[in-house]
């Protein structure tokens, strides 16, 4: 059997990780810091940002969707929201590659990775507890896992800058990687509060600091849940100001987000879908071809948005409250943009691919996570008759 160098290298990393986990030399234990710090707020400098503790859904369409998905725990439409908080961690260890934070006792802060499964699949999990350089002083960061994804960057990372605006990190310097994408850099510079000192480090840096002010992602879980209004309005306001987009929205744009350049979750009959939508005044956009400012301006005037499940729907952040959103999921629901549109007060509609289970009995994330993920990421066809009926309903709703 022939192995190339990359395969040998990957196998060696896998073996090393397993050894580190088995011997306790690597990070493996996680700690939910909110539960601990909230019981001793003075010791931990625990501070909750004002926000709702629950969200209730009453309309029939949204309740139906909520019942089909299995990412957001709920009880008859009532959703308990995790607190958004800051706390101080003495002697913390910070990994710039992943944005994960560990205590001085080498427990990974669960909230820094949002979700346990994400942490366990990260490069930080199982890595050495000991190869950290010392960086004296007090620091914080908004960096996190999956920052290569536009949606995760905007919601899980960028919105944390609101906590700095709310003076949760007085005296702390902000750690950021030197290597930011153009969109990351522009949105970051638009939203960073005044008088915050930024320390840029190489992307693979691992540092141990005297004190770390941990800012929880304002999401409550893997699928964005319901971001507090204050965080959303903070980012909207700063970005609109940055792009001089402060006039009243015109509601003139009907937007169809294309995924024709994507490697997976392809809408197989997209050309037919586009032609149908054009009859109703929609224009198709490949958002990856637009600059960040152009995307903000486009969505600022959105009347309707139709899209497959795609990170491009994060641009709903810039759309008006009156915008109507139709998300066409592949073969199973993933509620990131359902919850975001709910938080923004927008009207959410949904369809599934023609190949989806007609009974809408989908795998549960707790029992069959990989099968569910495979269905979410599958290629699919759109039922054109169902799509047209939905568009007509949106026009008259």
C-alpha cells in the first residue's frame, strides 16, 4: 500500500492526539463557565448583559417549523435563552487558531466553542497543555471556531464587540489574528468601539495571560438561536454608518441568492427556479462576487429574499424588519436563519427540496447527527409549483 507524505503526516497527528488524550497530556476536559461563575459573581467578575431570558413563538407556520427541527430546544413554542455574559479567567490559555479558551487548570471553556462536538473536532482538543508563550497583562478576544465561514464570523464573533461597547472589558486589550479576510477586516474596523487597543498575533499563536476577560458568543447554541436585539442593532448601526447607508429602506429589492458556485448543497434545477423568480421581479446574485459594502446596500433595501440554506442569509442582518424571507432547505431543517429572522422581526417562510421526506419526519440531532447533517448538505431539486404558490402567498401576506 502506498502512502503519500500528507497521509503519513495526518496519521502521525492522529496518533499523537490519541496519545495526548489517553495520557492526560492534552486538553480533554470542558467546563461550562456560566454555571460556575454565576454562583460566585464577585470572584469571577461575572456580568450578564441585559437581554431576554426566553422567546415565545405563536404563529402557526413558525411553530410547525420549530417542531420539525432538533437544534433548538423548545417547549410548545417557548425557547429558553442562555445568558450572554462576560467573566474573568485568571491564568487563562488562549489558542488563536481556534479561539478556544482554557482555564489555568486546563479545562476548555465550553462556551468558547459554543458546542461540545465542535470543540472535540477542533485542533485544540487533544493538543498539548504546555506549549504556550506567556503574555503579561489582561486580554480578551472575539475570535472563534469556524471563522472561515461568513455567517459564523458575523454572528458568533463580530457581535461580541457589543460587550466592549458596553464596557465589559475595561483595561483589556483585544487579541486578534494578523490574517483577516477583507470582509473580516472591514466589518471589524467598522464595529470596533473607540479606545480599544488591538494586539495582532500570528494565527497559530498560543498564549497564557495573567487575566482573560471571556465574552460569551451571543448565540446560545450551534444554530445561532435568538441573538439579543442590542447586539444586532449595535452591528447594524455601526456598519450602516460605515457605508453611509443611513436613509430609510426602499423595500425595492427582490433577491434570489445563488449557490451555483458552491461545492455542495446544490439546487439542481436552479436555472428553472431563477426563471420562475424573475417573472416575479427577483434578481439572482452570486454574493461572493459582490463586495461587503455592496451586499449591505443590497439587503438594506430588501423586500423579499429567496435562498437555499446558505451563509449568504447572514445578510438578513442588514435587511429591514418588513423583509419577507423564504429559505429553501435541502432535505432537512437547520434553523440558523429561522432564528436570526425571528430575532430581527422578519417574516420567515420555508420549503424543502422535492426529495425530502414527505412526512417531514426528520432525523433528530441527538440520535443521528451525521445523518441529519448529510441531509442538510445534500443536493436537491425545488418543486416549482410549490415555490410559485409560496411566492404568491408572500406577496399577499
